């Protein structure tokens, strides 16, 4: 298995380093060289400060990840609890991500209609489930990475929308 396994990771979610453009590859040596050649022709390299920050993040990964997982879990649970009070939405609490794929079929809106209403009437941005394929229709993706006070404000606004509260 090891000789045909390739693992590609990003520092964005694992180390909360979105925008730093860092990642890593674990692969058999001949594949590693192939990826190095491809990377060399696509990009030059990550800036030195980004690389140093990445090394530091790896060294502190247990502290960083434990705190981040706990905080994001709190935010996901907060959003899921708020959704329970909205008749036009329902969800399951995810176990491994900071996104909630909320079922908006009770509202009678399509995914596109729902995100348009949320954006135009409440100033809240979400992605339509249909952006993730045909089976995503009837759902919206909610990102739970914002601080609780921001999430609270968003859901306070959503709860004022008749499209979701009827």
C-alpha cells in the first residue's frame, strides 16, 4: 500500500493558515520527484516567512490543533443549536468539519433562492448546496469559522426572515 499511496495536505485547515499557500506531500520517492518537477514549473516557491511560519506551526501542532478543534466545535454546535429554532432549516451536527450542510427544503426554497434571500435581505453569505453537485440541491453550506458574536448576529438576522420562519 505504501508504494502507491499519496497524501497531499494543506496548512489552511490543519494549522489555520489560510492564505499562506503552504502544503505538504507524502509519497513514494519516485512520485515525490515527479510532484517536485510539476511544482517547479507551476510556481516558484512559498515565501520564506510562510515556510518559517509553517515550520513553527508543525512544531506547535498539538497546541494549535487542540485549541482550534475545540473552538470550531463550539462554533459548529452554536450554529446547529440556532438552526433548531428556525422552522425552515434543519441539520445534523458534523463530526469532522467546521461546515454545516443545512437542509433548507422545509422552507420551500431552492438552494440558489435561499442564498439569494439570505444575502439580499439579511446580508449573510452562504453557498448553495447545488454548487457541490445535483444532490446538494435543497441544502446550503454554512461556514462556522466566524467568531460566536458574528454568528449570533447572522442568525439574529436570519430569524427575522419570513422565508425561513414560517
